[in-house]
C-alpha cells in the first residue's frame, strides 16, 4: 500500500485557466487521476482493523488525502464539483475513527480538510 501511495499516485496541478473547460484534455486527465486516488484512499481505509490504525491513517490521511487529494480539492472552484469530491472523500472515512472525539473536534490529519469544509 505504501508503495502505491508513494509511487503510483500522480495528480497534475494545472493553472485554473487550463482546466476551467471541463471538456479539455488536461481537465479530464486531472479528474481521472483524482478519482483514481480517491479509489485508492477507499481501498487503503478498508484495511482499518486489519493493519494498525496509525499506519492506515498515515497512508490514507497524511499521505494520500493531505498530499494529493486536498490540493486538487482546494484548486477546484467552489460549487457542485467541489462538493462531490468532498462527499466522496468523507464517505471513505471510517466512522470508528470519530467515535471518541469530543464535539467540534476532528482528527489532527483532517484539520485542513475540515477547514475547507467549513468554508
């Protein structure tokens, strides 16, 4: 899993002007790479409970979400596409990770993502 996250994930960051047209090749390629990384996130998280939780959270949240997915989400204009991306990421996260948190708090690895959601 670690090798896949570190070596196989690539989401290019193009200037906004290059991906504003959703039918452009750059935009389509960037979207395909984003959704591929979301699928990898969902697969990594499936190992929760089998592999040590801290390892799964490190790979899934610290490396995959914060290093790749969040950059793409932050560069996506606010609107339906951004909401769809955020919903898919949230759907990947196991509820068990949030059971012991006090109201209004989140996992340390999710602080930047949470701030984006609050916006």
